[in-house]
C-alpha cells in the first residue's frame, strides 16, 4: 500500500492506509496510493503544494465514488519533494531528514492514543501472565480491541475543528493547517520514508538495520516503538516501508 514516485521534478512517498473500504474489489489503501501516485507522476513542474493536494483530492473523490461518504473511505498520506520549489510537502505521518537531521517524526495524536492503548494493554496482559507474547503474535487481541476506533478514525481526517484532526488525501477538502511545507534550499541530502521505518536514517541499509533490530527485540511494537499493530505471522515487518534518499549537487 506504499508507492514511490520519482520524476524529473518530484520525488514522493505515498502511504495508503490499511483497512480502507475496497474499491472494485481492490484494497482501499492500494487504490488510494496508486491514485495519488498517478497525480504526482503527471504533475507539472511548477505546481505548488496546494495544486497537488487539490488535484490528488479531486482524483480520490472521483475514484472513491459513494465510498467517500463511508467512515472507511480510502486514504493516503503524502510526503513529496519538489525540485522546482525546493520544498518538502507533507500530509500525514511519513518521515524526513535534511542533511541527517530528522525533520518529521511519525506522530499523530490519534495514533498515539490507539497505539499507546494497545501497547499498554499488551504489556499489562503479559505482565500479569494473562497471556503471552507468542499467543498475541498469532492473534493480536489488543489490535482487535482498538479496531472499533480505527474504523471510525476518519472522523478526524481533514477535520480542523477537533483537537485530534489530521491531514490526509481522502477526497475531502484539506484545510491549510494540516499541510506542512519546509524549504530544502541549500540542503545537500534529503531522506523521505514512510512510517514503516522507525526513523529517517541516513542510508537505506541503516534504516533497514534499525528496523530489523527493533523487530527482534520488540516484534509486537509495544515498547521501543508503540504502534497500532505488530509483526504478524508470515510477515517480514509490521508495516509497508518505503525509503528514498536524494542528493543534490
């Protein structure tokens, strides 16, 4: 459900959200990521962040159809670098670093609430020996408990009137307050990655090593990196992960 876009003018990491309503039988996160990636692929070099957000939102509304009115409407987070404007644009919770200094961290208050509650519940269950990490890794009952909130989380998406509001591309209007923009003028190295990595490390191998180490010591993502989900049986990580590093001459 992640997509990486590179064109002569843009580099983008698009992260489609897991669990969105299916569109024509396809996972909502995949449809959202592909739709937004297609808009970025064909975006004019001079387009601004607001131009992109507007076009991507219109495309999402069109492809979602009646699903746009669903509380499980497909959504995508975006992190885009514009070479023309020398800017980074973000909606959502992807990560970035400028010259090895992290700029963006994977924090949304609603995710801190759901992920923190899930992590606390697992730590308490296992601390009292009510269940074990092995049992929970095969069936994450704590994840099942927070699903009732995850399913209606879209109430807060693009909602500027609630303290838990956050920005995404989901076909609804995006308030300016949720669009983050930072200049990359005079920056030599820029790292973009989705929140499937735990930090915007200075190289892909370092990002992968950091993630692998965390998954060994905390596979359910309840201590070092509290998340709404952990490593599932048969999976290699707890989430899709995309990384790109840009070097400017």
